[in-house]
């Protein structure tokens, strides 16, 4: 979340990508960093023990959401 906020402050659209397990933590961190509207996309948990193929599948499931968030961010 720190990197996302830093990029956004620089005027560069950014999206955090995290495991769904960390939705509440991401919201708390965004609030603490003063950017409650920071964009974040969540992949299905867990990821720690996912194989490369499983990680590719998780990425494929959210790629359109990430692109949409970046496009939305670039129009601000």
C-alpha cells in the first residue's frame, strides 16, 4: 500500500495487488496513509503456497480489474 500511495502522490496511477485475506489490512493501511480511495485488487487467498501455474491463473482472473483501475486512475 505504501508504494501505491507514493506513486499516486507522484501523479502516477497505481494499484496494490494483495491476497483477499488482507482486505481489512489494506483498508486500514490506506486510511493511515491518508488515501482511503487508494485502488487495490485482491486475488484469491492463499498465494503463499501456490504453484507458478496457480499464480498465473490468479493473475489472469484479475488482470482486467487491474487494467480498469489503472485506466480510471489515469483520468483523475
